[in-house]
């Protein structure tokens, strides 16, 4: 078909004209973090220059230099770049025929790291026969002379040649550099290209034809400024720019490694980043929150979500006693590498094993920084999504509740006595005798992980999990949450000489497998049952009494796991009901000594501790008779028994002090009393609940941090105390937190130091973030290595401009949105992408910004644009992550380290194992094939075809025009229009049959071609 030939040509054009970028330093960072430390610890003793000099070299193999690794040894090459499965080194590490190291097999995590390193191409910065010891060290005084470690300088925009006096401050820096090198900048881009550029840069979505037309027809000088203001105010701004930060933060929702366990609630960090960017949170606060949000805002989900930054990195799911300490230091290393790269633009991870080879970062600085996180571990917490709103609702509920309680008390004081006395005299004697078992109605219900509610008949029912993300799983499956549940049920009684307690458990269709337990198979494991009796009444002075229970009956219990296990005080044992689940059950306990009861009544606190989840339906009863019946039938509510007990203890009269409690017991026998009591109980039951959610974040844990010689956990050299990087310290005395009372949290102190412009790392912090903004507007930063501002990184192409931007950020209160606006209003940003031959001879790399550099859209933006073309993009925000078949924005896609989405990785979405400052941008045939053959792309082409379907008022030519406007923000040229119309006609003729159906099918082919254009996936 002609369609295939045209499509092939278009896709070939895509491959030829793409603007590829050079790879970033991801592989080198991975080598420094994961490979070099292992080589130093386990390999250099036998395979290094030092081993050769000591006559201990084995197999003529040198592993202490890149050249040595590539040369191999007596057995031949040890690695095949990009092919770990074919590499002898991996076989040796697995002890597959060859055993390295001979002292013992390394962990599977380390072997996996080496395999990944080889698959990355075995990047290795070591030169020649480099020994383990660094070649040189830079002194702190010398290091402080490096441009990025100096205080912020006051820089004025330069004066430029005539004709550019009206240029913005940014343009004056840019033009001055161009004039120095004899370059002439391009003129402005067309308005169509400019608005498309702005939309993708700020919100990551294409403009609609209507938005384009409104801008093109707006002749005011402020037209583009109005577009920028609108986009910065859009909620989509945070979604687009969060994606850049999430790369730097190595965000994912699983632990990585072979188990790659899912992290419930990790998405809250992503949502926090989006919200923070949308609100234009000052960047210094943005940094402090990620370092210590859980400390700055304790018990607030926003604080917990923010500090999820620290623990977003990979973490093994299988840890042994032998590896736990090494993995802990690996986690600290991950935190420092990410903070260093993402926030400070430094390769701090290189210093775990030795002094930094190039930057002025001593070994001790690394461990001083690590010590700030000594007590920081990872885990989940369950917190309120909006604690302020919940507190406000609770306060309102309490205010509304007080008049109802007051009305009940007034009724109890004034109306109840005469109504009760009338009933007592006429009706009490007619009531049946109390049976052996009297149901106890709960007064209050509490649980660690569940909501509980009262049902009629005194039944306590499970009413949902406190943590909605918690999974109730089948027997034998492990959960990544705490494995205990505790209930506390409060009961009141005025009975005397209580002899026995009964515990009924009910099956119900609402429970897993009908229950009565809440585990996936209906089972439960009751580890402990404890009942404590305390006196009722404010004036009571009797001490609480823990009741000694003796199990006398259980309807069902698993073999070797009897009811008595719940009373033995051993946390390892439990009353287990699994084999006989799905049925009603009951247990009876006798009191070793009958409970005489307190004068003003008795409060029974029933504490139940479960392994895993609890019970879904339960009820408590008491008896005052010896040897009560053990099973169903002889059970009634406690009201009548309580009335008789109160009267018997008080000379057949109702004491004033018990009038209010009596309303509860008398309600079933009196309509007016029931109304008052029901009003209070119904309002109590309607109390607002917090909207709880699990969040993956930092939790208390860890242990002291020690200096490690060569980074080895078995080679400790003394405890490290929290401190800062000396080269960036501008205070008096040592680079450590100030001593205060109470002591400041070390992570808070670190955040304060990092954001301090006068005494701390603030100048570097500002330079790094403004460089990131510039990078994502121009395709490359003023510093070409966004995660490395050290000696090995690139120097800025426009150092004065970078300094001015950093100072401007600080002057503006660290707000990012105003800086976006200044950058985008510059002539440098708005110029066209055309290439001038004379300029190209002088500056082929466009380092001096004489034209706009076209760049491909990120993977997420390509997917979002395809959804926008189909008109089925769901713009709902926040919440749990989605699978790739859901048409929401790609920032909400689930990020599981072992299951990255193929379409995303095809277009260079990175693997989130470490901080990514710059994505690579490849151009490979498989990308064109993916666009041509992807069912998703085809589906969106079909939807786009429906949106442009011609009509009487919009003929086929208008449909082609509209499709071009939607896809590439411009009308087709006359040549393009004629060719595409001819293509549609050819396709329609080839389809045959009904003309309308053939037209629809032909338009789908046309739309598919359009979505495969190079122009569709590029900003120019």
C-alpha cells in the first residue's frame, strides 16, 4: 500500500534528522557507588598493581584499571561489554566453574550490580595502571577557589553593542558572548512554533488549535507574556516539572533487586512534588522539606510525603544477618549520592571509600554527612490526608454534640425518675428472669488498624481498615505492613459476683470466606486476651483488677493451637481458628475468683491482640451463675439485668448518681427515653473519621554511623558525628551543627546549612537549580553536567549569566516561576531554530545560543501528546499510580523498577536506580517501528480520525488542516496538503466498499502517518 511507503519515508526521516545528545554520567556514578567499593574490598588484593608489586598477582589479571579489566588475564577476556551473560567475570562471581573471590561467594545483589554494570557498557573512569589509592588530593584551600564553591557574586548584565539596548538582562549576557565570538543570533520563531514550545516546556501538553489561534491573533506586546502567565498558573505545570525532579530524585514505587517489592503509599512523594511546584514553594523550603519534612511537620502527611525523597532509592527485599549492616551503609550511600547529585551537583558517593579524587571532599566529610541520617530508616506510616480539615470537622462535631448530651442530662435529672418509677412499679415484676448469659453492649471501641462499629444486639463489627491501601491476603502470603492488630473494647456493668465471660464470634457473608476472621481464608490468630476491671464513677478510688481467666470451652480450635494459648502470656502462641473457619464460634472463660463488682459499677476493658488481622464479628456476655451454658440460645441483652442489679444494690431505688447511666438501660422500655438516648448514640456514631492513607517515608531506625576504612563495614574506625562539607562551610569553627537546647535534629540542621547563602551551601544549591531550569528550557544547561559541578564536570558556558540567575533566584525568595518567566521572555528563548552556515562554522555545538536547539519530547510527553490527540486524556490529578492502559498523564504511571513500561524506555525514560540529571536522547530504528506498530498509537490515530471527520461544513481539506494544527500546531504547506489529500484518496480507493466507511479508514491511515512525523515528537 502507498500508506506503508509514505510511512516508511516519514519514519526514516525521523531517524535521520533527530538531534541525539551524548550520554550522561549515570554509568560512571553507578561504577563509583556499586562496583569500585567491591573491587577494592574483594579483588585488589590479588588483581592489582599493588598485588603485582607484592608478588601476589593471580592469573595475570588486573582489575584496578579500566585497561586491565578490558585486557583480561590468562583465561582471556573477563567482560563482554553490554553482554553480562557472556562475561567470564559474572560466571566467576557466581562460582560457576571459576570461583572469585575464592574466600566466598558474594551476595546475589552484588552479582546483579556487576551484571548491570557490564550491560551498561562497563563504564570505568580509571586510567592506566591506577592503584587503589587516589593519585592526588586537592586541599580545601585550593578547592575553595573552584568557581562553583565560591560565594555568590554580584554581577551586572554587560553592556552590548548598539541595537540591543532594549534586550532583557538575560539577553545582554547571551548577546555579549555571541558578539565576542562573531555570532549573529536568529530572529524570533513563528508564533505557532513559539506557543507550542511554551506549552510543552511549561505543562508538557500541546496547545489546541483554538489556543494557537487566540495567540496568533493577539497583536499586543504582552501576548506571549499572557500565555506564560496562564501556563505557570496551570495545575499541569507541576505535573510536567515534577517529572524532571523525580528523575533527579530516582523516584520509584518498588525496592528493586530480585524481589522488587512494591511500596504502598510511595506515590504520596510524587504528589507532594507536584503540589509544591504548583504552589511555587520556595526552593529552599522545597529542599528542607525533603531532607526533614517528617521532623518539621510531625504527624502531617505532607511532611512524611516530602521526606520520602530520602528513601525513594532501591533497597533489597531479602536481607540476612550477614548483609544487614552492609546494606544499611549502602542505603546511606544512596541518600548521600542523591542529595549530592540532585541538590548540590556533586559526586559525593565517590568519597565512601577514599578521599575524592578530584573535588575537595575529604573522607571525613562523607561520614559527617551520613551521620545526619544515622537514625533514619524507611517504612510506612498511616496518616491523615488532611489533618487540618479532620480536626476542624471533629471540633464542629464536638460542638454539635454538647447540646445533645446536655439534653440527655436534663432529661435524666428531670424526666427519667418519674418515668422510671412508674415503669418499675407497674412493669418490672412482669419481666422474665435473666438467663444465664447477658450480652454486654460496648461503650467504646478502639483498634490499631481497623475501624470498629456497634451493631444491634451488642455485636462489635469490623468497619474497614484504617489504612485503605492494606491488602487482606490469602493464607501463606506475606504482607509488607505490620503484622499485628489490637482491639480494646470497653464494657460497663453493675452486676455483682460475675463468674464467667463468653466470647461469641460470628461468620458473615461480608467477611473474607465468611470469616469470622479477617484474614483471606477467614481465619484468625488470637495471641492474647486480657480483661481489666476498673470502678465506674469520678470519685471511685478502688484500684483496677486484672481478671484471671480459665478457659473452659471453645466450639472450634485448631489442633495444637487451643484457646488456652490466648491466656499464656506468650507472644509466640495463639488460639488459632483456621481449619474450622467459616462457622460461628464461641469461647467461655470462668473467673478464678468471681468479680464482686464495684459499688458504683464496673468498667471492663477487654484487650485482644491478634497476629495479622482481627475478627470481623464478635460479642461479649457475662454470667453470674456457676457452670453457665456453653452454647447458643440462652442469651439476652443486658438491659434488664443491669436495672435489677442497680436496684438490688441501692435498696430498690434509683440513686441520683446513676440517673444518666440508667437512660442506657431503660431506653428499650420507654419511648421517650429511647428518643433521647438514640439521638446521642446516632450522633456519636456519625463522628468524622480521618481520611487515612499509608505513606512510604522515613521512619525512626538505623544506628550510629562509623568511619569505614575503604568503605568496608568490617573495618570501622570510630563513630562519626553529624557535620557539613568543609569546602562549603563559611562559619567560624568546625563545620558542625551549632549546639542548642534542645538539640536541633541533624537533618534539620543539614537542611538549614544547605540553604544558607551566607554560611552554607546556598550559593551552590542556587546555581544547580537555576541550571536545571535553563537545561529544560534550552535542552542543555549552562553547565553541561547538571549533576556534577565539580572539577570533572563542565564549566559554565556563560558563568556570569549563571551567577546572575542564581542571585536572582535568591533575591526573589527562591521562587522558581518568576525565573521561568524571565527565561522565556528572553529573545534567546524565542528565537527560531534555523541554522546559519556562517554561525555553524564558528559554533557548531550552539554553545552560545545563536539558534534554538530542537529537541525530542521526553517519553512521557510523547504518550501524553498521543492521548491529547485522541481526545481521551484524563486530566484528573493525584492518587495511587496507574497502569499504562489508563489514559491519565504519564507522571502518574506506576514505576516498578523491574517492570518499566516498554514505550517509556523505548524513548529513553531512565531506570530509576540513581539520580538522573540528564536523560540520554537516542535515535534508533525501533522507535520508528514502535510508533508504526504500537496498538496504543494506532488506537489514538483512530480517535484522532473521529475528531477531524469531514462534514458538509468541513470538507476533507479542512480535516487535513485541523489534524496538522492539532498535531504540529501549524497548517500544512500547499505541497503537504496536496500530498496528504492524494494519500487519503488513494487509501479510500484501496479500501473500496461504502464511501463513508472507506473515508473513515483512510483518515485513520492519514492520522497514523501524522503521529509518526518527526515534527510531532520534537520541539523546535
